């Protein structure tokens, strides 16, 4: 009997888990190694869906996307007083990091999902790859997928010159329960994605499922983001956490220094439309994500590849980061199958399609970010949401057709 191909996946977030389920379904022997000692359920907040993000759930009918996401039926802009000055129909759906993560995790064998395993290096030859972990563990695989995010060890070893480039702004983020909102604020944000554009920066909000998955209007969370331009010196100060700990790419909820939160709340009250000031003011523990661009000239290196944010990290304005990671994973499985499990050939073919995709998303999001952050975005402008092209994030009201499967 031919031995199944052994795939080692470094990083157990949405990109790594997507690769794990598609490759496992193809018959590969898959293990995921995640640095975090605990499951990632509490990370992140809202995610706007793209059909690619939920392709696995739809194709395998394992998670009901309609029951785990909220409809977004209009795009609206507010003026400084909080009045709607532009409104256009939309057909997007919003979900949350923990919903997608939990959904994928339930599709994968927990015994093959190894927490507390930080990859520290690897070596490959023509026959396979040896992967080393900080715990002293060593694993051998036929294929290694680095889905280890913005600070990818895989990318640092393979392409040390490709470093994340700071975009000049951060996203302050948070969620607030709809139960806490004034009735008029709830009605304003209900079923909408709402923007307010400042001369410097912009803010937005949309409803997402609650932590327990509740989707009934009034029981969900309102997810908000305020993108603020921040100079390098100020950034260094912002990234010093409450206990003096230094962060580099994000500061999690509960760790942002209290004086920064106080200032955020005061600035929101002074500069933002009242509905945004209200939701931000009701968020005692916001968190910060620093906005970076990451681009690579290659994704395939023999039997090793970079996938998702490890390869291309786009600014969030295209709402495509998760979709891109999921698409990389799906296309990897298709390429392996098409190349009859010849790993090196499959990775080369896969790279030829995924490189332009990553470059395209990063560039579209960069252009949108520059306009949104520097007063060059017109009220009413359509959003650049999409993976391959603007507008492919639309989620039809009727159940989307099941995707092509491997
Ligand atoms: C403000 C903001 C808003 C966003 N909104 C959206 C949106 O609306 N829609 C969307 O599609 N995307 C959005 N994204 C992007 C999205 O969060 C990511 O692009 C997506 O989750 C890609 O995931 P990934 O698995 O490639 O990387 P990550 O989610 O970063 O996961 C990497 C994993 O690797 C692990 N790891 C790291 N190093 C090691 C190591 N050495 N060994 C083992 N494990 C390791 C980490 O612990 C982590 O779990 C947004 C991002 C930001 C910052």
C-alpha cells in the first residue's frame, strides 16, 4: 500500500485549519502545530464573509452559514452629527473569528491539533522536511505548510528580506453587546455596515454573532473599528501594554494601557458621531491591531510553502484576509490532486495562481487604505470588498451553491 502523504502545518488559525481539513479530506496524513498553549477562541472579532471563507462549510454541509452569520443589507455613511448621508443596498454577511475557528476545529481531529508547539526551524532535502519545535519535538513530513501569520518563522527563514511594512495607522477594535445600546443606536447599526470618514482616519461598525453564537437582533454584538494614523514614536508607546510588556503587531483586549483607553474614549466623544462615541465608550477593553503590508516574491520552496498572512498580509479594507487564506488552502489541495501528489510540482503550480491573487488583494487594500486614512475617500464610495475582484464578497440571500470539492 502506498503511504499517505504526510503534511505538517505550522500555525493553527484559520489558514492552517483550512489547509488541514482540505488536505485531510484528500487522504493526507495531517498534523497541525500551533504555538499558542490554548485554543484561539477569544481572538479577534468581526469578519466580513466571502464565499471563499466558508467554502468548506458549504461544500461539506458541516456548518450552516445562515445560522452563524448576520445579514448586512446596506452600506451607509454618517456625518459628524450622526445623520445618515448616504445609503446603498448591500448583500454581505458578517461573522466572527471564534465562529469560523470553532467551525473548522470541529471538522478536524483534536488529537492531530497540537497546542503549545512553536516551530523554530526546518531542513529539507529531496525526500522530505524535518521540522523542529521549541519543545524539542521533531517531525518529518512530505509537505510543510507555514500558515503562521504575520511574523511567520517560515517566511523569516526563507525570505529574511521580506519584513512587514508599517502602514502608518492602527485599528482600535472592540465589540459591545447590542443589549447595551440606545434603541436608536441599535436601529441605526442593525443590518448595516456603517462608516464615518474623518480627514485623518475612518471608523466603521457592523453587527456580528455574540460569543455564544446568538444571532437574534438585540442579542448580537456590534463590532467596531477606528483606524487612526499613528507616528512611529507614538506607536512604540501604544504598544507598551498594561504590565509593561512590549507588543509588536497587536495588543490584546485587557492589555492596552489604561491611559490609552481613556484617551480613546475622550477622543471618540470629541471627534466622532454620537453613535460611534457611544459604542466605543461602552467598550471597556478595546484592543489594537497594527496595520502592515506583507508581500512575498515566492510562496513555494521545494516541499515547503507559505500560506495566508504568512505570505501576503493585506490591510483589512478589502475584507479578504481570511478568504485569501482559505482560498490558498483550497487551491493547494486542488493542485496536489491535479499533480497526483507530486509535492514539488504541485507547489509550483499552486504558487503560479496564488502569487497574483495575494499581490492583487494587498495592492487593492493598500490603495483603499491610503484614500480612507488621508481624506481622499468620498462619502458614498463603494467598498473594495472582494477576493479576486471587488464585489465577489456578495453573499446571495438564497443559500449559496455548494462549492466544487476535491
Ligand atoms: C483589523 C483587522 C480586521 C480584519 N477583518 C477581516 C475581515 O473582515 N475579513 C477577512 O477575511 N479578514 C480580515 N482580517 C484578516 C484576517 O484576520 C487574517 O488575514 C486571516 O485570519 C489569516 O489567517 P492566517 O491563518 O493566515 O494567520 P493568523 O490568523 O495570523 O494565524 C497564524 C497562527 O500561527 C501561529 N504561529 C505563529 N508563529 C508560530 C510558530 N512559530 N509555530 C507555531 N505556530 C505559530 C499563531 O499563534 C497563529 O495562531 C482582518 C485583520 C485585521 C488586522
